[in-house]
């Protein structure tokens, strides 16, 4: 069982390994050069670039391996779950997890104060890419691309901590460290057990074994992100309990959270152009997140589309029940999630395109199932 008091102390803990690297790079004026080199460092089996400063090379070597207790068989089972339901995970992450993140007042303040992180299209793209890399086949092995993703994420978080704490705009004594380890635990629970809860809320069938395996991958990931292993619940049941007692109780309204949610809604509305679909995105969000969270974030109500969303949930449940016996039902379910994911990547901003690199193994499996287009037919590659 996780000690809630011990987790609360994580509010004042950053990531000592990554923080030391960023402090050195800032002091020596090498941040830009390192960013340029790491931009092309994307594969687990790719040699560490030779022209990196020694402090960065040492960090990459020290953070290269999953924890010794990681069970690759369980991770492989989670991959099979994601092959079947990854587009549904992406849908709930898009409509629910992002809003739940904004319901955390402290996290919303960090995003608002940090240039670039409060841009919804970038945050959605980067979060989706993180999950795609995490759930690829052999994500932690030689064939994956997840280890560099984790390492660069730790350095980005360290940079945010450094610049916010030295900017004079953040009171560490009152508010703790920005992007602290408590925030990291909260985000991990939002993207794991709360996403699973959101899937079940809209009628997607998730077995307890699938839920446990999916959470397990996030637990391994959390350890690689530098979260103390003692702060990571061992079982999915303990994770649900910590989510309720640590994360959900901290949800609340804030001007920053409302503003971020408003920007996110405007972004999503671009997926459904024209007056006919006005209100559908807000209704879908209200179907996935808790009612009080939707109210705090001032997600608009739409009586007409709320009924459509509820009817859609009943349809999903019916299709899920018939999935084993109906190839058509399976195809409809997969296409629904793929439409959202593909649209998100193509039309996130006016005049801009955000590329999502779907791991080759997932793309092959989803192309065979008709979930996503073959290479060259869409913007997500």
C-alpha cells in the first residue's frame, strides 16, 4: 500500500539526474546545441550521438535500461491489448485525459507559465506520440523507440523546472517544485487507470487482466521517468485507490484550467466543421470525464448532442458485445477511433500539420484491420 504522506512529500522532489544535466547545460550555454542533436536521437538501438557533452552522454547511459523487475511477458500482453483497443485508448485520452490534466490547478499553472506547453495541439501530439512509442512492439527493446522518448521527456521536464524556479514566477516553498514527482505520479494515473475508467464509461470492454497489464506498462514507464518505485502502486487496484485519494481529490476549478480547456475545445471543434456538429465535442468530453470536472472546466452543455453521445455509448456497448462474432462490428468500432486520431493529426492548427509517427508494427497491424491508412495515404506516418 502506498503511503499517502510519502507521496505528498514528492511535491518538493524533482528529478536529480535530469536536473543536474540541465543545470550544467544552462551554465555552459549548450542547451540549443544539445536540442539539435537529440532531435535525431529516436531509436532504442541507435548509438548515442558522439557530439553530445559528456554530462548528457552519462545521463543517457544511466537511464537506458528498464528496471530489473520489468516483466516483458506482461508488457507483451499489454501490447496485444493495445493492438485491439489502441484507437479507443487514443479517443479517451484525447477527450478525457487532457481535460482531467487541466482540472489540476497546479499543473495548469505550469502549462500556462511555460511557453510552448500551453499550446494544445503540441501537447496533444506529444502525449499521443509518447503513448504510441510506449505501446509499440518491444517498446523497451532494440526494435522500439521509447527509451529516447523517455530520456528526452525527463530533460524537458527538468528544463521547465529550471526556468520556472529561476524566473521569479513560481513560489517553491508555497507550491512545491513545478513538474514535481507528485505531478508525475498524478499524470501517470490519469493516463493509465483513468483512461481505462473512461473507456468503460463509454462502453468499451476492458477485462481486469487487460487493465492490470496496461497499468503495468505505465508502472515500468514511471520508474524509467525517475519516479521512486515506492511511489508507484504495484497493482491496478492500488493505482485506482491512489488515483481517487491523490489525483481526483485535487481536481478543482482554476482560471488557467478553464482557459486551457477552452483552447482545447476550439482545437477539437476543427475536427467537426460546420454548424451541424456544434456542441458534439463538448458532449463527448462530458461523456468521458466526471460531471463535476466538466462543470469546473466550463465544458458547455448541449442537450441535443448529449442525447446523441448517450445513444453512441449504447451503440458501442452493443457493438462490443457482438465484436467476437461480427467483423463489421469490429470494423465500425475501430474506424470510430481511427477517425478521431487521424483527424487530430491532420487538422490541429490553421495552416499547420502535426505528424504522428505510429510505430511500424502497430501501423502494419492497424492497416491490415483497416484502422489506419497505408503509408503514403495519410498525414500520420
